[in-house]
C-alpha cells in the first residue's frame, strides 16, 4: 500500500476517534494525529532497499531518515535472541517489531526534548499516536493481496485480502480512498454535533467514536476478502 494511502486511512480513522475532544483538547488532539501520521509510515522504514516502486519517494526518504531506528531494532532482536529479517514486510511489519521500533523512537524523542529542557507531558499523546499509527499500518497491509505475518515470531498465521498495491488504487470491492473519506466524514459529523447540540455528553460520544474506530478495521479486513 502506498504511503499516502497509509496516511489517509490512518489519519481518517484517528480523526474519527479523536473528534469528540478536538475542540476541548486541541493541542493533545493535534499531537496525537501527528503521531499517527508518523506511525503510519514507520513500518515502511524497511523499504529503503525495496524494489517495490509503488512505495513512492516519501517512503524512501522516510526509510532513510528512520535507518538508525531500524538498526537499533535489529540490535534489540539480537539481544532477545530472535532472528531479524530485514526484508520489506518482514520483521518490521510485525507487532513485536513495531513495538520495539516505536518504543526506541519514543524514548529518543523524549530524551532529546528533555536534554534541551523542553520536555512536556504533551509528548505523551504524540508517542501514543506513534503506536496507534503503526498498528493501523499493519492492519491495512493485512488487507492487501500479499498480506502480512504480523504475529511472527510467535505465530506464522498469514493475513491477506484483495487490495492490489502495485497500482496503489485498485481495490476489488470499491475505491481504497473510501476507507479514509468515510471516517473523516463521520468525524466531521461528530465535530459539528459537538458545536450544534448543547449538553451533549462528549465522554459518551468519545467512547462511541473509539468503538467505531476499532470496528473500522475488522470491517475493512472483511470487505477486502
């Protein structure tokens, strides 16, 4: 799946989830969404030596920028005595791989900001967004024809769908961009309702949008079969 598709779909679902608190907590919301965007690209940091032309220049540039994170992730794998496969859509496209990679990136970001004296708790939603965006990326790739083995090394179960990533937009059951537009529209509706409907219980709405966001992924996977 192309980088812009990963960003669009992940950002759309994240916007739906965060929409009830976007106006009351704008800084937290924006930092979370920023983290989701970065996280939605992070698993493709293994694409710098990939021949998959459809990944696009943005992924290649991001992969080169994230190269130190990939190297440190490989070191952690070695310390854990787990084989690391550096090929595209291998170790860095697993739950374990991204947990390690995102943790390394989060620690480095917090340390860098701390040492220059600018650390703030507002970095927490940014780091949470990194994890969320990376998990979203894996789920999206599980809907593609080539699929993933996201549970390695604990399980070799393969997940795949019928989304064709070679052209970036060919999808057997509809247009791929609908998975970005639909949650965006729903989030926009929630945002409008929070302004127009007085006395709306936004905590309850927030629970609903989280549930809807979580349901997006099994629905997407089911539709891709």
